[in-house]
C-alpha cells in the first residue's frame, strides 16, 4: 500500500518546534501508513531525533545553496498533504515547492505574514488560547481525527559539568530583553536555595552567565540542555525555549512572565507554576522594557519553588 505523504513545515524556533510536536504526532497517528516529512532549521533538528511520529527530516538552511537543496529535495517527492505551522511567506513557499495536493495553514488574520495564506488551499481559524492547542486545531482541520498530546523528545547527551545530586536549572536568556529576568535576581535566588542553581546557555554566553554570583555555569548545545533538563530537580524559566522544553518534560518549577500572555505562551501541562504580576501589560513589542519581569521578586520565586518541590 502506498504511503499517504504528509509535509509539515515548522522551521523554528525552539519553543515553537516543541509546541508543534503534539500536532505532528496527531497527524501521523490519524493517517495509517502515512509518511511524515518535517522541514526545519538545522539548529533545531536535535529536537526531532528519534521521534516516532516523524519519518524524514529536511533541513532548510538560510543560505541560497541551502534553500536550493531543500527545494530540489521537495520537488522530487509527491505529497498528499502539507501543513504550514509557521505562517510565514518562506514556510508557505516550502509547501509550494512540494506541490502538495492540499495545503493547510492558519487563517490570514492569524498568520505572522498575511501573504502566506495565498499559498494555502485551506485556511483555518483557530479558537484556542494556547499555541499548542491552536496547532492541534490546525491538525484536526487537516484531517487528524486522533488527538495525541505527546511531546516525544530525545534523551539528549551529557555536555559540560553539572553538580552531583539535586540542582535547580535555569536558562536566563530569552529571544528579547523584555522577557528576561534581571541577572542580579538570579544571584539573589541562588543565595536563597538549599541546592545549587545551575545557569545554562550556549558557549558564547559564558561571559554573561558568569556575572551571576553563586551560580554554577553550564554551557552546552541543545542536546546538553535536554540532558540537563531531564536531570534537574526543578526548573526556573522565562518565556523561552528552555522553559517550554521543561514543561514538555513535565519538570516541576516556576515560569516567570512579564509582557507575554501565559494563556497563549505559558508552560503547557501544569507542572510549572506561572508567576506574573496581576497588572502586567501584555505586549509582543520587542522593544518593551523588563519592568514587569523585575516586579517578580526572588523571594516569591524561591517560595513558589519550595512549595512545588517540597509540598507540606
């Protein structure tokens, strides 16, 4: 029997790829004997290693030669269905290159770039608040009849040094400054914890992370972050990929929010407690200040963390 070929496009970033995992699992599970191909940026490919719902991974480099290679790869295949989970002109062009019989994407009022919808044969208006559930709605509209809320993530691999025994893991950096908790707040948090606070980041963030007094600096790539998250006793995060990774792995901990809306972008699954001031202003403008993040105190984080991992 010839496989039903499905193309999924979610290029990045880290949290967005994680948020797409249940939708892709639902598509694969709903179409017997299907073959699922995922187009993604090479830096995020480790998130898909060993994924039982993904049969083929096509890397899309940003360079002209990389785009050309992906284009030729897709043109040589035949797809029955393409699902654009990104909503950009670039991701929509990937579905165009694949010449799928049917292309499903978010409604033009919900995509990041309205012109992307010109390439869809079906536009879907979603009603859910959270991005994970929006992706699941899109998958359902594409034909997924069995919803699978699963986050099949790899084991990762050990990189760098980690403390022996229990530790709290945090990744202080985020995509833009307004979502970051101040570095001095982590130093105060470290002094309040009874276990080591491990601050993770890529090797080029070493100088920044070493400014956090009293913390154990852990430098790694994506595989090392996955491994460290699995080994952590608890996690403290902000609205960034590492926090969403921790939520997908059902790690206990605290998520600190400021300008972005936890109902839409918060940790999925309930293992992480969200801390956000009641009068925080919701905005997705990247030039916003970190005022609302600063208003979440280290004491409040330490108290919430203690209540989660050491309940009375």
